[in-house]
């Protein structure tokens, strides 16, 4: 029997939708998959500004992660920011990780050319992949 593919043991970014609503707000939906059979979805609504869209998208990803870890560990979005650097936009997120006897912070980033809200969701996933890889692998 061949050993499991380590890439199949990670949460995968499967879906991102950002709707700009007529009332000046936005709604983001993030879908994650694990082992191609389990799916986790997070949704959030926020302000329709540039900063609001980033926070809305990042929080939707945090909500999807909450379904994936199903207790014992939780994530809190502390901040999200888009910075212009290297002729592109770098989206940076800061998260607090709670559970398993301690709390600490993690930071993730994503370099994007055009879709900063999607980059915010991916930055959340990049911040948590190392932590979640071990937790999900041990399921």
C-alpha cells in the first residue's frame, strides 16, 4: 500500500464568491475541501468598502475553518490589511489561535494582482495550514 499523499491531507481552497450588494454591503462565501470528500463553507456579510470587503472575505474563511476543526481549537481574526509592494498587492492577516491549552498569534499573507478580497481568504488559509495540517492528519 502506498503512503498517503501529503498534499491530499491539507485543506484546499475550493470556492470564493464575493457579492457586492445594492445596500452598500458585501457578502463573501468561502468553500474549503479536505480529502476531496469533506466540504466546509463559511459566509460573512460586511461593509462594501475596500477594507470591509477584505475583512468580510477573511472572516468567511475563518468561519469555514471553524467547521473543519470542529471544536478544540478556534481562530479569531485580529486584522487584515492590503499593502502595495513589489508592484502587486500583498494581503496580510493576523489571527489569534485559541485552544489546546494555549493561545498564540499567526500571520499569513498572499500576493495578488487583482482580487484582494480573494487574497484575504487565501492569506487566512496560508496562516493556518501548518497548524491544521497536523490536526487534520491525526483525525
